[in-house]
C-alpha cells in the first residue's frame, strides 16, 4: 500500500511540475492566464470502517484551475492591438465555431476583416443605416476602406468683429477686389463643391455713410468665390449685402444674422444652376473668358451665419470659423475608444463609425476549456456566453494600442518549482524507504 501512496505523490508532484513549467513557458504569452494544480487526499475504507483508524491512500489531482486575474497592460501604439482592462473576453469566429480570448493581437486580411494570427475573425456589432450601433446583431468586424464621398458646403458659421472706428469708404467709384482703397477689410474661408474641389470664399467689408438726410453708418459685404461673383461667374463685382448694427455693436440687419449666397442665376439664359467657381478658360472668345465647368457646388446656395457678429472698437478680426463641407477622403487610420467603438479616420479630417467590438463574459470563466492559441471554448461548466459592450454591466474597458501581458508571476512560479521538486524528491524517498523495509522483510525469511 505504501508504494501506491508514494506513486500517487510522485504523480501529483509531476503534475505540479508540469503546470508550473507551462506557466513559466508562457510568461511572455499575450493574454495568457496561469493555472495552478489543486490536489485532494484519498482515503479507502469499507462502509463500516472507522474514520479514525483509516490510513490515507495517497493524493489525486482534484483540478487544474485557471487564474483569470488581470495582467499588466503594455502599450504598443498599434491601433489594432486591443487589451481588456477588467472582465470579459474577445469573441472570435473560427469558420463558425466561437472561441474566446484575452489576446488582442489583431490585424486585417485582404478583405479588411479584423482577425488574429490564426485567421479567426473578431466579432462585434455593425452600424445601421442611420449611423447607430445595432447591438445584438453579431458580425465579423470589417474595416471599411472605401473613400468618403465629398460634401458640398451648405453652411458657414463665422464670428467676426468689425472695427467701429474704421474709415468711411465712399460708394463711388465702387467696389474693386484688387483695390484695397475700396474696402476696409477682407477675410476668406475654404468651401467645397460636390466633386470635393476646394475653393476660396472671400468676404470684403466696406464701411459706408448713410446718404442724407439719414445719418449714421452701415457696412456692405461683397462675396467672391475664387475671385468671381458666385451669382455670375463672368463677373468679379458681386451684389453687396447690407449689415447694420445697434448702439451696442450688435448685428441688427439681417435680423437672423444669416445670408444665403446664391450659387447660380435661374433667370439667366440659359439658366446657371449650382455654379461652381472652378473655372476653365473659353479660348473662343476675345478676350478669353472663364466659364463654369459644369459641376454642382450647392444648388440651393450657401448659408453664411453671422449671428455673433459685432461692431466694437477693436481691430477687425475673425474669432471662429467653420463650414460643413469636405473633400473626398481616403482611409488614413483607425481609432477605437474604451467602449469598443471603431472610428475610421480619413485624410479630409472626417471620421466615421464603422462598428463596435463586442465583449463576452461567463458565469464561471474557470469552466472554459482551453484549446490552445490563448483561446477557450464554451463548456457546460462555464455557462452560456453573455454578450455586451465594454464599460457596461460587469464588462471592463477596451484599451486600443495596448496588449494585456501574461498574468504569470515569474518569481512565484520559480518558488513553486522548487516546492514541486522537493515534493517529488520526498515522495521518491518514500519509495526508497519502502523498498528498504521490504528487503529487510525478505531477508528475515
């Protein structure tokens, strides 16, 4: 019987050595979770036996328990390296079979699908037609590499101050963009047409004196696009817009603080609709003239909002300026936030939500079955997967540009290795001692 006890001890120590060695071997494996060998004693007795008089029958391996504690987060700078800070697993599809991992070393295949080194595709939620995340609809996440279509400018917001002490510019001989004596100040803003071409919209401001018998002053604003009148691309002298201010320097005319810059003249013959100030030269005329190339800027015109415009005793200046148009954009990068939302960044400065990384958790993570490749599969003991998004419920946060290191404490494992070795030697000594006792017994016969 003593031999069996010693052999069970040798087997247990050997199992402990194997588990510890595996932990040490994977100390640098991304997302690896260390294990520990758990043992239980063995007793054998009849039903009528007395427990106080029964000798132990050795030891058995009760379980090899995985330790799902948090590993250190190591920042890599790679946008598709993902780490989970907290609870949860990444869900991967291996040709339809679901696997789960904490190793977030991802890349893309030739079709833009996000996958790991084994070719398993990362699972997540898609984006609906309205731009919202469709949670509950699990898909293979894919990076959309298509270009962003351009958007013609339709609204410009500008906050401007006009100097209340600026000199009066006589109405005659009239406005000339090439003559700074005919205006006080000018400012420009980029605008885009429907083809993504960039143009320059320039506002010229001239301070005028009311004609007698009226008193006071007002401003006239002249708008040119690429140096030409947006209403008539054959002219560079646009129709002015009138600006009036009260005694507190607040804009009173127009009342809403908005102008619509027309992009064409529907009364012309033939009508000029959606004129684009991107010109080509018509060499058949003498002298050659610039004509529109036929693209559409914005048929309804561009609205310019001066709601916060002022007239104070300060230098004329722009304090803020923005417009809603943009050029064609090519994919330039990918950003993933803590909730797992994936944003594609484009060369035109725009970004687009293209999906959300899904996280999965289990009632009993230790019941998961390891299948290699730092992956696990669901079992009856683990319970069914609970799907959700990062930073909700019990799920942790996703850190992009980072990886979770192995949670193995190398120092502790080396100590455990020494203990397992001592246990093995001690159990081997039991075998040696039992052999000596048996040999003595044989010699007595």
